[in-house]
C-alpha cells in the first residue's frame, strides 16, 4: 500500500503520527510519504518541505506568504501525481489541502482521497460540503455530529472515528483534589502569530490577577519551536510564568493545574479532558472580524462548548479579551465556588460525548476505514 499524507499544522501533525502508527500495525510494509512536521518525522516520515511554511492562520499571514504557499500547493500536487499512491490523506488544513486535492483529482480521477478532520461546514460556508463530493471519497470525522451534518448538506460519505484526544486521556487526567493547589496555566497559543497577538493581553491579565490572588504559581507550556520566542516575550512581563517545553512537561502541567487562561484552539479540549477550569480568550484583526461575524454560524468557538452545545468555558473575544476582565473571570474559577463547580460538572460530560464505544482508538478506526475504502485487509 502507498499512502500520501499531508498535514499542515501542529494538531494535524499529531494526527498524522497516530495514523502512521495505526496504518503500519494494520498493513506492515505500507509506504508513506508527503508533508508533515516533527511528530510525523519521529515515525521516520520525511516531509517534502518544512510544514511550518504552510502552517499559517488568518487572512493576513496567508496573504503575506501567498506566493510561497501557491508554490507549495503546486509542488505538492505534482508530488502526489508522480507518486501515484493508492490513497491521498488530507489532514485538516482545508485551504491548502483541498486545492491540492482538486488538482490531483483532475489528473488521477480514480485515486481515493480521504479527508481526516473535514472543514467546519457546520460552522461556516456550508456549501463546501456538497462541493467536496467532487474530490473527496471519505471524511474521517472527529466530532459525533458531523456524519449527520454531511448527510443533511449533501457532503461526501462521513464516518465518526472519535476525537484523537481521547487517546491521551491517561496522560491528561490528574487528581481533582490535588489540582486545587496546583499552578495556573498560561496558554497564549501554539502558533507564532497567535502568541504575538495574545501575549500582551495575557501579560496584563496575569499581572492584574496576581494582585487579586498573590503568590500563585504560573506555568506556560510550549513547544520547542516556539520556546525562544516565548522566552523573549515574557522577559518584559511584570509577572513571569515558568516556561516548560515539550509534550511530557505539558501533560504533567495539565494534570496538576488548578485553572487556565487559554487562547482558543484544540488546547481548550485538552484542558476539558484534564478537568482544568478555564477562561478562553481570543482576538483576531478587525478586518477578519468583519467577515467572521457575517460568515460564522455557530455561537461558540471553543471545542468543549461546541461539543456540549453550551458555554461550559467562558469565551472572552475581541474587546472583551482584556486584562481587567480576564483577571476577574480567572479569579472566579480559581476560588472554590459556583463557577468552578459548574465547569467541573460540564467537563464531566465531555468524555461521554466523545466516546466511540468499541475499545478502538480513533487512529485505529481511521486506519481501518482507509483500508476498507481500498479493499485491503
């Protein structure tokens, strides 16, 4: 079996790593090539080019790097066509991946194309679902409501395989009682552009919170790729969190944490699974806000809130994401009181919502679905 796999951001890189392992367990000798990051590289995967070149979020960063992104789309499509794989697996990153897929489908009409983590057609631009039928054969969904959504919108065949974070439950969950005396997590983002945008807000919030609850311990987990940028940024912060680097240090911090201040992203679901009460904050440039308010069709941005259909974690967005308000809301979940208890109760329902019930890991179910699509054992 020959698989071409494309991941364009850190969360997709982790999904790719799990899928590589699962495919090799199910189909020994499988040949896997494509684009990915450090997590996939740890499995012996060699990326066509550095994934960081296409790991861009937001209109402005994409526009600033548009020429190179278009060049990489062309290079990737040509590589797929030259490789003649049995299946092309697109992992999230729809703006990049779907452009590659449409080009490839014109030249290789019989190639099976799988989308692992489909675009959020349930949140905005629902018309994309029907258009995807022309170049996607199967969607591997990570939210339980997505298969029904694609049926309703006329999208490709879609199967729920479970959320990949379920595989990390043991690494995330700590003791609720011990967490009452743990540190405060400071999580300004996993992308450089988001860290730059949210850093000043978080610095102000933590400084103000420290006057409300003096003597707290603050921890900022980050990746090796962002560590130097983070260290330089917090050098000027009035209250400096301890920086810890890498996945193991991150999960250790999550297991121990008392509460968190986090930029919106996949990390909010990790915090929910680790039973860490959290305040979510996020800002986007005003020009992006103008379009977002007209296009987005959901009332929440944090994954736990979307999954539960309720505001489990408070979301302070745009002008509300300011130091004074974030500090006050953080105090509400650090103290033993109704808001902390409300969040813990809501988080207790997340795992049941994400359950897949047959004992298989999401990556195993993803590999199984790919092999079934190809008619392999």
